[in-house]
C-alpha cells in the first residue's frame, strides 16, 4: 500500500483523483497523526543546554505555543497595534476567491496552523466556489489542533480535517503526500522567525516536498517605519508582554524550573542593521534559575536579556531573492496600498 493510502486509512479520509464532492465526505472523529522529525533537532532540554545556560541567552520561539500561549497570540492579533494579522486577513478576504478558483486544489496543508484564524477566508472561498478540499493543519500543539478542528467542522460541515502534530522546523520528509494538487500555506509572516539562511533552507525543503501543480501561499511582513514596527510588538494592553513571559511558565512546567515572572520585563526593539524585530525577556534583578529536571542553573545579572524571537522584515527585492534562492517562482503578489505586507502565491520554479 503506498504512503498516501496508508495515511488516509489511519485518518479515515477519502482521497480522490478529481476535486472531491462535498456529498462523499463522511464525518469522522478527529485525532492527530504524529509526524516524526526528519532531522535531529534539540528538544526543550537540549535547547536549554545549548542556548540558555551561557550568553548570549536565547530560546527558539516554538516554545511560546503551549495552549495558553496559542490563545494569547490569538489575542495579540486583535490589538490595534498588531497590523500584520489585520493586513494579511484583509488581503486574504479580498483575493481568496481568485486564489482558490485559479488553483482548484484537493488539499490545503497549513504549516504552523495555530487556531487557523485566517485560513477561514480560504474555506469561505471554497464554499462559495463549490470546491471542497481536505485540510491538513500541521502544528506542535495537539490540544490546539484538536480544539480548532472541532470548531472548524462545526462552522464548515463539509470540511474534512486531518490534524498533523509535529515541528515543521525539524524537516518535512515524513509529512504525508496526498494525491492531487496541494496548496501549502504558511501565513502570519512566520517566515520572519528564521534567519535569512534558515528561511531559504526551509522554503527549499517545502519546494522538495511539492509536486507538479502544487503551490505555496506565503505571508511576508515588509520593511516600514521603525515606530510602527516596535509598536506592533509592544501593545499598550500588554498582551505581547504576557505572551513573551508565558514562555517562562512553559519552562517552569516542563523542566521544574523556578522562574519568577515578575522578575522579568518584556522588551521588543527593531534592529535596523538586521532588518528584524528582536524580542527579549530582561532580568530585573540578579537571580539564579534552577532547572530541577536537568539539574542545571542559569545565573542572570540585572539587565541581562534572553532573546525569545526574531521577526525579519523584507523589501520587495528581498522577497524576490528569498523565493528565487529557494527555487520558487512568484505566480501572484498581493499587497495593500500602504505596502505594509505581502501575500505571495508561488509555484515550483
């Protein structure tokens, strides 16, 4: 039995060689398929030992997204200052029918799906155009995947969902390959969380996973005024600060650490030389953190910082260079009048 048949047996999905008919779908209970890592990447303990026990201190942003962190990020998207979600959502709303009608896809595969907040625009377009692809959301948080899938199936009674649990930064070689044309979706300017070299490598891996006729929809944040950028990551309600500090709760829960959240402050600054927002947790006092689960200590002095996220911003020429080096060719490029954001539809070059 070939791989896609095996996966669909496990998922209870029905794969067809033509665009699926809504009436053929049979609703199933939702469970996530575990996608094993293709590349060896550090686990939380490994990342602590490699990146957090000696200066410069850092943590990968994937640890933000426990259940509470995912919900907090959803709240960030509603803040007045956080333009990326609002701008990207408007672009999707305006162009989703054009995108879906031009592609006629069988599967929508979303990398880093979260709560699938903006993907609903694509589902709305599918419904209006009588196209009924299957949806495969791929993310690290299984409870969020299941909860979101259940909500989506209530909203779209035709939608067949197979959640995929895993870390896309650990490689896509074990990601199932469905029959028919697929649209790979990577929204939320998440490509900015990679360094430029990492972003190219990641897009190359997506490119290798794509087959003839597959496409990719990519959200990319653009360079703009420093004040606008810094305000987006320092909202007045303090939700981004709570989101940033929540990663310390994750460390406490997962490693039996003793971080005291009130002894840290949130800081987000724009590094103009690197064209990126840098988000930090700043120690407000001299302190020693003990990770009981691995019997390690972190000694911080007042003012020392832990880098928790970067968010790179791109020019138009930077976008062209990024996609070109990854072997992807731009089919359509959508942007608002203020040029704050780019929504790019690409195919294999």
